[in-house]
């Protein structure tokens, strides 16, 4: 017989090694660098694949995506400093994504406006950029059609959200024309990808769309506090691409 | 030392202390949860790296520890992330296999681990959060996204299931006292 707490403690593998602070800081800095590269990658995808292949319902009212790391975006005094002197060794620094990130930062120092998520055409899928970089990512998102308990709960939360609509706005979730069937959720890096089997998205920039976005953010942040961006798919195809969770009001 | 440098150093020390306080217990919890110390270390290190990245925001939360716990659990429950972590952990393990000198596990410890392995993911999660990290039901509910009553019943079922593999005393479901 044993006390449950004692039993668990006896089986925890013994005392853990102390944290490797240098490694944590290096990984943290890599994540910061990746965030820059990630935003830039979207911009490059827009440029590389061309406007024809890029679809977004939110394209007429693009979400603002500040580039982390640009002057004024990070307060150094409130960020733990990296004193290991080794700098960054991000994988993202090795290729054209990093190049794009650098150019983006060196350009004007202004925030980048990302206008949407890419959805490649057949021609783009045959191109080298897609095969090398974008296809694996795209497939990973699709393959991660999650059956996790948490995702089911998020689906329920999204479906059940009564959500107080902002003043003067209709509540997207109470509109019977919106048939929300959450088919899959995936966490790809810091992106939460919601794939609805049926989603009749409201017109971009409409009050209904804004209400929907606010409630997406609220629900996703609850279940995925580490999320930075949200991509909303309609049966596997991009419907709404929401950015910058860090700046959303519900956070 | 300039005021700004002192401020930077203070924040750095604050993050270091946060890691020192929370990292070992979280590694223990994730070790129980996934059955592999190396995988647990990998996941927990990633969670703290994210805390480092977002420290400006995380440090302002009421409970930064709750944030990092939730992120760690999220990472662990993501199959893709877990697969990645296992792969990296295997590489790390291969690199230091000759350095380890672990004591053999006792029969009781093995029985507990085997019992945990046979629990569902959800049962293992609530059990570890509730009785290893000693978190109150409300925080377990917040982390897992369940209602407090669902957490209580899932915990009870988990104990019963574990009891099929190892003898467990009757649990007095007192609230945990160590919840940061």
C-alpha cells in the first residue's frame, strides 16, 4: 500500500538535473529569430508564389504583423539577456527565409503587413520552392489533423461560445448561416491551425468577421496560450489568416 | 552600473530563479507523464525557452509557473512535438550513453510506471498534475480545459486504474498546497 503522492514521487526518475540556462536562453533566442523568419517567410511566400496563387478572405483588411526584433518592438530591459556570447544559431538563418528576414528588417524598419496565407496552385506545387520548403510544412499541418482531447474541447468551445458580441455587432456564432464544424486543429510551431469542414466566412472587414476573429482569439488563447498566430481553414483551404495573438485584446 | 544595466541584470536573475524553482518539478512530472526522462527534459526545456522568448509578457502574469506548466503539457500532448522531442532526446541519449550510471529501478517503481503507461493520456495528466505537482483542482481544470467536477472524476478513475497495477492507499482528496 502506498500514498499516491509518495508512489508518484518514487517513480519520477530521481532528481532532475538543474536547468541548463545557457541552452534555454539559446533556444529562446532561436525562437525569437524564428518568429522574425516566420513572418518574413509569409511575405516571401507571397512574393515567390505570386499573387495568383495566394488566396485570402481577409486580404482586403490585412492583419498587422509586427516583426519581432525590430527597434522598439522588444524592450531589452524586460527581456532576459543572453550572456553566453554565442549569439544565434537558428536553422532559419541558413537559407532564403533568413535572407528575407534580414531584408525586411533592414528595409524601412516598419511593420510588415502580411496579407494572407498562401494556398498553392498546381503550378506552384510543381515548383522547387514548394517542394523544398512549403510542401512539408503544408503537409504537416494537414497531417496533424488532431484527434487530441484538447482539440475536441477547443472545437466545443468554439461551437458553444455565446461570446458577448462587441457593441453594435452581431454575434457570428449565433448566425445560423455559419455552419461551424471543426474538423481539425493543429499546432504547427506557434501557429494554431483550425480546419473547419464547413465555414461560411463572413465578408472580410465586416462586423461579423471582426466578432468572429475576437472569439477565435479568445478561444484559441485559452487552449493554446503559446499561440502567436491563427490560421483558419475551410475544409483544408485558407479562409482567414489571423495574426499577432500577442496583440489581441483577449490576451 | 547604469540603471538600465541593473534592470537587465535583475530581469535575467529573475528568469534564472524562475527556472531553478520550476524546472526540476516539471521535469519530474513530465517524466511520469511520458515515461522518459530525456523526453521530459526536452519538452520542459522547450517550454522554458518559450517563457524566455515571451518573458516580458509572462513575468507580468499572476502565475508565470502556471503558464509554463500549461505550455509544457501542450507540448507534450502534441504528437508531432512529442515525436520531435523523442527524436532529439534519442540523439542526445546516444551521445551520452556511456556517461550514465543510473541505479536500477525497484520493482515498486517499475510497477508504478507500468501502471501509468496503461492509463489514458487524460487520466495520466490529471493524476500527475494533481498528485505529483500537487496542484489544486481549479488549476488542473484550467490546464486541461475540463470542469473541476470532470477533473475530480477523472482523477478518481485514474487512481482506480492505477490501483490495478500497484496498491494505492485510499486518497484523501485534500487540495494541493504547492501551486505557484
